[in-house]
């Protein structure tokens, strides 16, 4: 299986650790480029790519497309509390408690898996923990 990453910018904005892992993977990247069209009749056969700097377009044969828009925790509003890690995430324990009593966190801003099912479960745990705290 061959994988190629198409990225709209000339550099990656992800956390440094993710960038390092990507570089180590050896997966090729096409930078400054966006997918403008997915081509195929009954299945994906190709994508049309456009370089955002030059405007050059080309078609690339593919068997599948996986879309990921990235993520960056939006935790600036709590940075002054000292509850974020070096990457902007909020570490929590199994009860979704932060290191500041009475402050709970759940979902993609925490330092665990970024999945909808996980976020929903964390939300329920955080709500119960907050209820017990009060």
C-alpha cells in the first residue's frame, strides 16, 4: 500500500511530536496543494490536485481518499491557570479532573485519544465528577 499526504500549506502545523513521527514514517508529502475533485464512476479512481501557489493542476491516480483537517486545542482561555501541557492540551485523570480542584476537561482538549466516542464518554464522566465535586 502506498500512501501520499496532500497538504495545503508549505509546512505542517501539527504538534512537533506528530511532525517528527510523520517525517520518520517516510510517507511522501505534496505540499502547497489541495484536492479539488475526487474522480471516479463507481469507486475512487483519481484526485485532481491544485498547487495553491502556482495554480498548476494535475491528476493523481488513487484507490482511496482519507480526509483529515487536523486539530489544535483551543485552550488559550485557560493557559493562565497553568493546567495545559507543552502542547496546549489539558491533562486529566480518569475522572476528567485537572490539577486544579473544580476544573474538569473532556474531549479533544484533553491528552487522550481524539475520537467522538471517547469525547462523549469523557463528557459523561466529567459531568458525574463535577456533580460529585459540588
